C-alpha cells in the first residue's frame, strides 16, 4: 500500500492506526459494500480494496478520526447514530440519510476545500 506523502502526514498528525482488513468480530455488523470504517483512532479498510479507492477512503476516514478526537468516542457515535435514526424516521433512504449526517456533510465540505486549495 503506497500512500502519497500528504496522506502519510495526515495519518501521523491524527495518530490514526490504519489496518488493511476488518477485524473478524466486526464483519457480521458491516453492510455489503462498506469499504472502510473508523472506530476511535483505528481505521479499517476492506481487504482487497482497489488501490485507487484506498487514498479516497482514508481521507474520508481521517476526517472522522479528527471528529472523534474533538468530541470523544462515545459522544461522536451517540450523535452520529442519533442523527442517522432521526433522518431515517423522516423518511429518507439509508443512503440519503447517511449523506445528510452532519459529520458526513463536514467530510464532503472538507474534501471540497482540499480539492480547491492550489498546490
Ligand atoms: Zn463517513
């Protein structure tokens, strides 16, 4: 897994621990097609994730690592799932609800800023 220098820096800054596969105990809880998941400081990638998807997924998950560092693990997951459930109850599909969770919206905004920054 060869990562770009800025991504390696971001991993160091967030003190994230990246693992190249999901832990066995987590697998029964994961929906099909999940590419990566963050638990605390640990970022788990699906085994056999395509090389070009790894960077994108890691950038996404590192935003969650920062959010978790800011809020604490329990508060982050409590707020995250509370929002998801409220959005689902409002009638949104699972995918639409996921995209509207404020922590995911922040991620899309951050990614947008990163893309617009002149290098
Ligand atoms: Zn996310």
